[in-house]
C-alpha cells in the first residue's frame, strides 16, 4: 500500500507528493550506489527511472491493447450501471 501525503514548498515549479514505496534491500542498495556515483539523490534516480519506464511502455503494442481492453471494460461497467448491459454477477 502506498502512503501519499501532499507536500508543497514555496518556489516549487511542480507540487511534489510524498509516496511510500517498499523496495527489496538489495535493489535499494543498488539505487543508492548508483545515485552516489552519478551525484544525484536516490529520489531523483527513482523518479527518472519511473518516468523512463512509463514513457517506454505506453508505446508498446501490449500496452496499447491493454488500454483498449481497459476502456472496453469501463464502458461495459457504465452500461451495466445505466441498465443497458447484462446484469453483473456477484460472486
């Protein structure tokens, strides 16, 4: 589970939100070691890695198909709510 707390500092161009994420110890050690070598904070390294990962993934055919499937499922749920679709079964 992530813990999000809003933080805003005077002069920030973009509001930052604090998120708690759990890492395996070995991975966090690698992040810290990399950050030390390149002279950046671990936070900056993690943000850049997440940004790069998402930017790369959204252009894949797999993500594009998952996106279409997601929209279809959402439309089906809205149809059920509006009484236009099949009745959803509750398990």
